[in-house]
C-alpha cells in the first residue's frame, strides 16, 4: 500500500494514541507501521491559533479524520462543515445529504451547493454562528428546512444570551425584521411579522422562525440516520 498521510482534526492527542510521535512544528506527525504498510497521522497542533496549521495538515493528506465531540443541534437540524475540505453534511429528521462548498469570488462569500441551489453562509459578527440564505433573507426555503441560526459545535449556551433575545423592527424601516440572540443580530427581511408572543411568523404560511427560545432537547442525527451518519461525505 505504501505510506498514506491522514489529517486528524478536532481531537488533539488522538493521533498520539495510535502512532509514534515524530516531527513537531506547526503540525505534529505521528507514524504507524505494520509490515510493509504505514501511514502518517498529521495533527494541526497550532490550530486554532494559526489557521495555516489546519490548512497545511489537510493539504498534505490523502484522507482526513474529523472528530466531532458534539453532534447535536438544538432545533432538530445539524450541519457539519469541514471548511478545509470544502465539504459538508446536513441532517434533519426528514432530510440528509452531503455536498461541496465554493466561493465564486463575486463578493457573496462561501456557499453550500444544495441540489442546484446556493445556500450562502451568513456568519454572525463573532464568527461563532451563521444562517443560510438563498433567494431571500431570513428564510432558506419554502419547506423551512435549515432556517434559523446554527452555532459552532452546536454549543447554543456558549454563544447566546437568551435572557436578552428578541425580534424587533428595523429602526429605519419597519418593513425589515431582525433577530437578536443576545450576542449577534440576524436579518430576517420583510417576510415576517412579530406576533403577540414576541416571536416572528412568516407572512405567507404563518410558520414561526425557529429561534428565540431555549429548546427542550438536543437533536442527534444518529436517531434517524444511524451511528455512521458522519461517514456520508460527498468525496
């Protein structure tokens, strides 16, 4: 087989449990050999302090192992993104797919390619959350799949302050509605109306915008798609 390079992302120390520690720079190399076969595990040891550590670890590798400590989503949907691989997996109880990411350089930024549709990433100011936007602000699709706010590592509590969360009208134009999660603000556009309960409802079908409250239970994609759902990368 010869030697393979494998990047190990998301679990510092895991590679050291498998291979013998070798060169240490911004990346740490761990070698494993069995007979005539061998592989090298490459750990981006300086990430996240240095983004280049992650980039070069992946660029040097034929394969990557992505370790996710938390695979839950607080609103029944999960999107796992490996930005260095430009790949993603999206899961909900009724929907599961994988695909690629791209940036055409037209100023719109990164997007997920979803069955011919570009789902643009709209990040929060602190970079720890995002919404998806296709043809409109605030809502990705008419079926309401993957609307709402997604948080880094699904750590809702770490990146919100729900005691101060609210939907509100734009101070310059009442046609536009915003959502504030206590940390970041997200534009919903002009297709929503704030109800008496303070939540935002879509004008066309009355569906509530999936944000603004503390969810009761996390979502585990393994319940619907099996324990190996993270193996479904579109590579």
